[in-house]
């Protein structure tokens, strides 16, 4: 087996330290002993984009908000399927994540951050959501490890009842909120059900070949014609 090579580290504002490693052509972002992301496993992050588009039902030139960038799997899948007039705002809190995408992982990024449809914001996605009432056709959240976070305690606000209300308020009528998680979370599913909106919980394999660990994506659809968030 090839050795794992240290590439760099990044301090998450108000949270833990992330470390980037490379083994051969593969990259891993690690927290302590937890492998948060790996270039070997992209299937569920790609499904986050593809399944969201399916649920939008062919809406033309939508505006996506993706938080955060990670290794860019969700962004690249979205760009591959969206039309040329679509917009994708990417909110990433940790500057080094973007530095790694443009540096040691540039081949993996494949220029996605330079796509003219992409607007990159160095910010907490929760703040971007709060400032964008009725602004997005879809909000795709792959922040921390899901609702049961590891990296930063402040991320919990995204998954609180108030955070969900703000996300739904930031959607256009008929828009979709999609939330990725490393595993199931019964308490969070109950919290979503209390929004009173249609909720779809889908289990997706981590690898694009249908193998690997099983991850979870929740989809919440805002009612058509609704301008309000949940309570």
C-alpha cells in the first residue's frame, strides 16, 4: 500500500482542525481519525445534485445554493446537468478548502470553480441563507457530517427548527431543500416532519458504483405559491 502523505491543514473558524492527505491519486480530508471526505467516494454527493434536479421537475435555469464545497462532487454534478443560464452559488467557510481545490486537487476540481455559472462566497452558508429570502430554487447542504455534526458546533443552527425555517424561507415557491448526512438521524427526521411540508428520506451508497457505506439525503419541497418559511 502506498504511504499517506500529509498535504496541509486548516483550522475551521470556531471549530476543529482539518487535515488533507494524499495516497497515490486519492485525497482524504480527515478530522482526528475520522475520514470526512475521500476522492474515492463521490456517489452520494453527486446524488445530492442529481436527485435535487429530478425533484425540481425540469425547472429552467434554476439558481442553486451549495454549502459547502467539500471536494466539489456536488458542484460538478450540478454543472454537468444544469443549463447554461443556470446559477450556482457556493458558500464555503474554510478558505483552505478552496486553496486545496485550486492547488493539489486542481485535477479533481476540473475547473468547476471557474465555470461562469458559479459564484463563490467565502462565508457561513447559514448567513447566506438568512440573507436570501425567496432567492433560490434549491439549497443543497453538505455541511459537517450532517445534522449530527463533528467539525463545528455552530453548524447545528442549520439543522435546528429555526435554521430549517430560514432555509425554506430562502427558497422560491416549489423549491427544494436537500440535506446530506453520513447516516440516519431519527430526531432530525421528526424535526423535518414538523415543518408540515413534503419530506422524502433517501438512502444512497457512498460510491458511484452502488457500493460503500450508506448515506442519507433528505429532500423538503416548499409548497408552490408559498412565500413563507416553516414555523
